[in-house]
């Protein structure tokens, strides 16, 4: 980035943002479903997030084109590879942050929950009556609480990367600059982003209950909601295609 990119503290309402996301993509929902599903599936094939970064940039390029009133074509998804290095760096930093911050927490919380649940189960096996049922239920709740805590920690880490890939797609930011600016903007809008993330989590969880397929049906809306949030915080570049080489 040659010039600093300003951002604002925006009013982020989860329900209103998802309503606007649906209004934007409903006429092209199946196209965006295909773009999102292919992007996420292909992105998960290569190790170390090698393809996830470019796929994320490509998905946001499709949302950018829609927001600008341009024709959205499926092959725009693969334009993310024009910024392969920057997208890969951003994805790698996101993975590294998750490993450094979340992984140790995962082991501590998970093992603590397992040993705690085992202790409660052992106490329940030597106890009769309602107390046994209470201890067994407590062990289950402890284990589920540990999983929920780990998911929450992972979600909070990912919040700081909310704007990284849209910045690469829209402003042509480098991977490192996009991550640093995304973290600053996320910190300034942390309350709204937490509410949006929790709302997204609930929708995704409900989707998972429908044989996992429902989660894929929600993903186009989630990406659209993130792009709309990016627009509110950063605005959108008015000219060009993020200065992509050859574009």
C-alpha cells in the first residue's frame, strides 16, 4: 500500500447485515453458492492454506463485482490467483495466529475437561440415585463447555482477519499490510464484529444440524455479510480491479 487506507467505526447490526446480504445475492444465490462451495472446497485441498487465500480473495472479488453493479462470472473466483503471494501470506499468518494462540489453549482446556469428566464419571459410578445422574450430566456439560470455549477462542482470533482478504481483493493491499490493517480495524469495531460472528455461528450451527448441507447453504450469506461489513468500515475502491496485474 502506497497510501494509508482510512477506516471508520461502523454501526454493525448482525440481523440488518444479513438481511442486506440476502437482498443483494438472492437473485444470484445459486451462482454465489457455487462460487463459495467450490472456493472453500478447493481451498481446503492443499496443505498450509496454499489455495485457501487465493480462493478467499476470489470469492470477495465476486461480491465486489456485484456491489459495483458489474457482471459476476464464475471464473472471477480464480482471479484471486493473480494475487497469490499476498493471499497466501495472509492465510498463512491467520493459520499461524490460530496455532500459536488457540492450539495451546485447546490442549489445556480439552485435557482438563477430559480428566474432569472422567473424575465425575468415576464418582457417578460409585454413587447411586439422583446424585449419579447429576454427576454424569455435569461431566457431559463440562466437556461440551470446553469445546464451546475452544470454538469461541478460535472465532475471536479469526475476527482480526475479517478484512484482510477483502483488502487484498479491493485495494490490492499486500498480505502483511492487509493483516495489520485488518487487525486495527477489527479492534476498532470489535463489539459489532463479535455480534456478527456469534450470529454467523448460530446460523452455521443450525445449518450443520441439517446433515451438514445447511452449513454450505448459509456460507454465501456469511461471505456477503462480511463484504458488506468491509464496505461500512473501509468503503470501496471506486476505480479499477484492485490494480491486479493484467486486469
